[in-house]
C-alpha cells in the first residue's frame, strides 16, 4: 500500500528532548512543529513553527494537527481523554493513544507488565482517599510513587516506617498511590528500543545508569553485565514493544539484583535521558530514530562508533541566571567530549541544563575505570569540587 510521505512532524512538548529532535529533523529533510507553553522553551526558537499553548491543551493540539502530518510526544504528561476525539477525527498520533493508555498511570503500567509475564517488583495499590487503613501488613522499606506526572525523582519516595508513610500520603493528598517492594539492586540499567509501523525493531546497547537522589547523574555504555543479561533485556524490550504495538522510541529502565535477576523499573514512551549518549556515540541518535519511526522511514543503525561512552548530566546546583560559559568551555576541551547546552535561561538545584558525552576509543582497555575517571573530571569542572 502506498503511504503518503510525512513532511512535517508535530511534537507535543518543546523542552530539551524536542530541541534535540530539531537537528535530526533537518538531516532527514523534515520540518518540526512544537506545541509548548513558552516562547523561551528550548525547542521553540529553533523549530520550524511553534504553537504556544499548554501541552494538555487539546484545542491547541487540534490546531497543531493542521500544521503537520503526524503528531508525536516529547513527554507523557498528556490528557488522553481530551485527545481521543481528535484521534477519532483522523488526527494521527504516534505512538498511538492506545499504546500510551496502559503506560501513563504507574499502577496501570505495573499491571500491564505483570499481566504479560514481564518481570516487575511486587506492588500494590494503596487507597488513601478515606485515610490509610489501620497498620495493614507492609514490608518496610518500600517505594511509594504517585500514579501520574512523576519524573526525575519527583513523586517517588523511599519509605522506611508506617509513620513516614502516613505523613507522605497526607502531604500528597492523592486518592491512591502505587506502593512496591524496595529492590536492593546491584545496579540500574536502561535500554532504548525503537519500533516502526512495519514492526521492525532496533535496539541500542544496554547502558548502566547511575542515580543520585533519584535523578540520573551519569550513563555508561555498554553496561558491564553478562551476555545472558543482555539477551534477557533485549527479549523484554522486544516483547514489550510488540504487546504495545508501539511505534517510536521507548526507554526501559531496569534493576539488576545482586542475584542477577532483571526487573523492570519504569517505561518511558518517548526518547529518554538514558539515551542521550546516542547523539554522539551511535550511528543513529535516539532523536533521529524517533523521527524515522513516526515518518515511516527505515530505522537507522544503532551501533556504537567507539568502544564505549559516558554521558554526564549537567544539573543545576544554585539558583541563578547564567550560561556557565567558562565551565562549558572547560568541558568542551576534554578529548572526545561533546557538550550539549539546552539554552535554559534560569538555573535551580537539580534542573537539567545540559549534558556532556565523551566517546571512549577502543584503545582504552578498561572502560569502567575510564568512564569513572571521565565522570569525575566532568563533575569536578561543573560543580567546582
């Protein structure tokens, strides 16, 4: 069947993920139209066109649809019930709303994965609307997550006592929360996976992610794990994308326990921080891959260009307005380094302002040691330690 060529891609969201799609769109001969609330959002100044509106403004999305051939997502903070009438009118979303439906609520996501035999921590839904039930049996420590709109550690809590649980639930004011077992993991892993409309799947190398205060600080690729673990993770990724009938790039975060067991932490139905290294270290970046999938182009090569790479997030460490030009120049002087600055005009602690990727050539025999050295160098320059 002849499919009309996609020329313009709409993106709901105009943050750094959409910003990193723009150069990829240029390479592919595509135009990018973003829906984002502020003209100062990273993608707004460089996109082909911008619809200035909240990302959950369905009327604005209807207008966005008149400006493009297909709509994709930079984040998952979308209002599916509001978008459903647009889909029924023939507006094309990729991934589809049906694909997104079981993933946006963290409890629904857990149930979806469990019901398809994919490995997840033990979990339950805790109803708090009428007050917590009296001291029901729970194993502490545990992890509590809000069901929607949590990211970068926001809405996720490590809970050690019943009293802490009561206090957190009271502050959140949510009718129900997801509660799951605390996993004493050996390390955290992630894999980016892409799937096309025709069912073609492309997997990126499995990476190790290192978190601090539940925010990703650095990513090392490839992860130093057994081949059997890689095979298991790749099978999980393929199974998930097929069950979802997904189109686009998805990020899968995983735990590797001390006994070698793999468990899924979370699914991000979009490009993801753990795949930023692909911009410089892989033949095809996750951002180009996303556009290839939704524009019905063949998926690109996911191989690493070198033996490995390390990506370090540049997080805000103060409240200020600065472009940190001197620090960025010092970072750019590191051999094989590429600095990506998102153009945000205000810094505050924990805000993702940019990232640095350093490719590690084949002559560096000990990837883990070199990645640790590079991470320490980058962070000492950035944080001034």
